[in-house]
C-alpha cells in the first residue's frame, strides 16, 4: 500500500467529480462563453459576497495577478517572512510586478496589525519604496496550516484603510481555515480587496484557482491573466470539477484535520521527535532530534514502507493529509510510525 503524504495536491478526481467533468457543458472561456466556468465564477463570488470572480490555472497566477493589480513597479508589499508569495512563487513578485517585499517576523506565518503598521514606509520619503499592499496567507503553509485570528485580520484591515493600502488574501487553503474555525466566506469577502482560493488542494480538483473581488478589479484581472498566459479555452471541464468539489467535498475537510491531529499525537510519543507544531488543519510540521534520528534516515525508513513525506531542511519535515488518504491508509501509517 503506497501512502503519499507529500501534499494535498496529489489527489485524484473522485468518480463523482469525473462524471461531472465528463458531462460538463463547455465553450470558449477566452470569449467568456464557457457556461461551466461562468457558473463556477458566479458560485465563488456569491459564496464570498463579492461582485465577481475569475477562474485561473493556478494559485500562483491568481496571487501574481492580484499583486499586479494592486501595485506599480517600484512599490513594496508587506507580508510575513513565511509567505507563499515571497518563498514559493519563483520570485514572481519582482519578475511580474517589479515590486519588493517588506518581510515581517511574525509567528508561524502570522503577523500583527502593529507589526504591519510599523513596516509601512513613510509615503513622503521618496528614498524608500512606496508601500501599497499587504498580503496575508490563510492557512499558513510554512507555518504548519495555522489559522489566522479574525479579529487580528480586521485590525490589519483597519491599518490598510488608514494608510490607503490594498489588502489581498492568499487563501490557497482558506477552505481548511473556514471549516476548522466554522467561519463564513462572507466575513472574508467583507475584509479583503481580493481573495485567491485554490480548488486543487483540499477540495481535490486536478487544476484550478479562483480570484474574487469587485467588478472593476476582476475586469482588470482578465487582462492581466491574458498577459500571463492564463486564458484557457474549454476550461469548463476543470470548472465542473470545482463546482462538484464545493458541493460535495468541502465539509469533509474536517476528516483531514482529525487525521492530522491523530498523526501528531503519535509523533509526540516518539522519543526522537523534538517538536510537533500545533495542528489546526491538515498540515503537520515536526522536527527530529538529528542526533538520535537524522532526517534522511527517517525519510528512507518511511520510503522502505512505501510512505512519502517531505523534508523541509534543518531537521523539519512536513506531512499533509488529504482526500485520497483513507482510513485504511491512516491506520497503516499510524502502525508504521509506532514501530519505526
């Protein structure tokens, strides 16, 4: 039995999703004539109580489009030092938008309103970049699937409003945060100028992300998506997967969270585990005592048992539970860990 816990992006479409994809009504989305894409965009916009949405091939492209929308070349955005837009998007902030990042030393990928305000460059001091955007990531990938506190997000929103800054949410795993904390999408729609959500992670779709915002923002995003090469033709086959996932595979994210917590409990009982980060959603980040169990040895032992997880360097490792990680996989994996 092969167990792949590298990421929640490794899932395969379920039978129901495949059926929805194969029976989808499609058109040419570059001409905005794909009924399934239009339906998905309307559905996601309505979920967040925002005016419009736009379907993209990837979460990186939605984030990069949002940054381009909210900034000018030479500007600076504020984000946590763990932020995906800084660490894992290939330097796209500078390549696509000519923008730099002011990194904040937050906690598990989460910064405070006070830290954000302290990071804003004086707008009349022309020697420093003009601060124009604040980027938030919820849940935090590098922070171990941590969920932001809504009240802190509201305080940061107030700072943005006070200083005339745009406010973007990289919500690649926002679905996980909302399920874990029983939050409404509309709360986020009221706070942010733009939100990116992925369909290809916890929801189990093969491809796709959606950017939501006001109608003027999304109209401008359509042009940027074209420039970045993100226009797709009969994309309705992929959009149908997104609609199915939202209707049938959203609430089950709680199962992934529960399994992640159970894995964490087993890890904490192993003598060679130095630390397990708090587990709120479907990501487990833990540290090994390299003297008693080097990371490479641990990974090799798991690979011998047909288990794949990911090493992050410096003794840190990551496990991500997902749709294709079943009860059978879970019970087997727990037994493997206990005997390792």
